[in-house]
């Protein structure tokens, strides 16, 4: 018995040493595995709206459909061209129709894995401690809205990818400001504009990404005005014109600026809450969420509640069903996770503000550099608010609209706590909670997804 105890102690110490040494690599592998796992169990037919319809239209001849042709035909074209190309390629190699759609579905999980890695590269740019990197990677690893969105066919995740890639190259640009090697800076600026254009041609609110290269242009004016105006400015104008071309096309066809499918079709006309006066912009019905974790009349009219719920759980009932107690329990755990995250972010931000107020240092250009991503993120978070004002229906209250902003804010908060003292016990506890919840959520989905899909969504 003593020998067994000693052996266990030795093996446990070895395991702990290996886990500490390769903790970041282990987190990255877990994040990748969770995304691939959900992709494998989620049918290609399960998603928000019917994005397969425009993909099929594009795949027929690769001609642009009219915005009036189908519910999602008003969307910018890049994702649909890519998806149509994948679909046609899969046909050429002999896949069945189901196999072809599954391959199309794989676009977003692949992008999600790349986003997870890009997020790690962004953290590395900030020179965080290993402990801080682990904590913020665990947030990104299990962010429910990110994982759930990436498992579906749709163009939302390509915008998320474009936004995170744009943030990374924005950071690279500002880090190269002092570099005398202008070629390296120019390459970063060109790539930055490329990802910005990609985002603009993927979703309408991708136009917010234009703020990134425009800010770089503005800041560089103070460093080298001639180089800025003769080299950087033409690059930016070229990208800007391409980015705005899609909106110009839509306007010439529909006569509406920032046209929505709800301008063109009546499918969502009777959708709750129907009128703007019934929307609650300042309530937070967390107690009601714990009673009914899924969408219900008691929570659907509250915009903050709906956004919080769909960020941390399958609130709109696409993977799980409220008919099963396991799903309800996981929902309550998800909201506990969300509250614990909010507590952490609020406390650490408040402590940062207190430290700043104690110092008398003036505002520097460097602080302005890093204020830009925060502004862009907050504008992304305003998108579902504006969309709800335009169209007061629960389908407008999508956390998916603000997913790029959530990830950008998460990254920028990591930089904010570089010099903060975070207790190791709290870090370990929150990291462990994140990982365990991610595994529990996905295995619950694995157990119940067939039952959930057999019962369509409804508001109770």
C-alpha cells in the first residue's frame, strides 16, 4: 500500500509538471477538439435562417442573385461564393449531397480554429504572463456563442474571423510604428486593409472594421506625412472603395441604405415582441433565466437579457431542448459561468480605473492606439441594439451580431490587466470551471441534439 501511494504521488507530480509545461498547448488542443466535436454532431441543416438557399443559387452559375430572390440573398457575396465553390468541388470529387453540405459546414469550424489560434497570437503580442494567457485562452476556448455559431452554415463566422485577423494586424501596425523598416510596416498595413475588405464584403456591419486602417492612417500622419499620403493613403482608398461597393450595389437595386431582408420580406413581421414599445432596453431578468433558461415570453422582450443568454447558452433552442431536465441544468450552469465572467471583468476593470486615477500621467498616443479596438468592439455590441430598434423582433436580438466585438473586448481586456495582480487560486478556479463547462455543454448537446431537433423552436 505504501508503495502504491508513493507511486501515485510520483506519477501525479510528473503529470502536474507536464501539464504546467504544456498547459497552453493543451488548452489549444482542447479548444480545437471541442469545435470539431460539435461540428461532427451538428447536422448541416441545423442553423439560423436558411443560408443553404443562397449557396445553392450561387453554385448554379456563380452569378449574383437579386436581393429580392431569397431571404438571405441581400447579404454580401464573399461567404456564398466560397461556400458555393466548396459545394461544387465536393460534387466533382463524388460526395453525396449530404457530404457536400457537410463539407460546406466545415468552413466555419475551420475558421473558428484559426480564430482561436489568432487570439493566442494577439495575447502573445501583449507580453502577458503565462498565467494570464491561460486564463484568457480558457475564456475563448469555451465562449458558447463562438462555438455554437461556428458549428452552423452561415456567413456570420467569416466576419468574426475577419475581425480578429484585422485586430491582429492592427496591433502589428502600431507595434511597427517605430520601425525604420517601412517595408515591414507597409506589408502589415496592406494585410490589415485586406482583412478589413473581407469583413466588409461578408456582412454589412463589417463596415465597422474600416475604423482600423483609417486610424492607422491618421496616427501615421504625425510620424511621416509624406509616406502616409503617397503610399498608405492610396492603399486605404483602394480598399475603401471595394469595401463600399457592395453597399452601393444594394442601394442601387433596393433604394435603401443598409437594406435588410426584413425590408423586402414579411416573414418576421409578426415575431415577438412586434412593436418597439414592448422592447425592454434596460432590464436584466436573470432570475427569470434561471427559472426558464430557454427563450420565453418572460425574457425575450428584454434585450440585455436575450443578449446575455444567447452569449452563454443555446437560448434560442438550436441544439438543446427545454423538455429535458439535463438541458435546463446546463443552462443554469451556463448563466452562472456568465455571471462569474462578468464579475471578473467588472472587478478587474474597476481596479484598473482606480490605478489610473491615482496616477497623473497624461494621455499618450499609445493609449489612443489601444482605445480604437475598444471603440470598434463597443460599436459591434451596439449592432443588435440598432437592429432591434429598426426591427423589434427577437431574431434581431442576436448575440451573433456582436460576437466580433465580444472577442475584441476580451483581447483588449487581457492587455488591460498586464500589470494587475490576479490571485492564482481564482485564476485556476475560473480556468477549470471554463474547461469543465465546455466539456459538459458539448456532451449534453451530443446526448440531446437529435431530440431537440425533432421539436422545433417555440416561445413558452
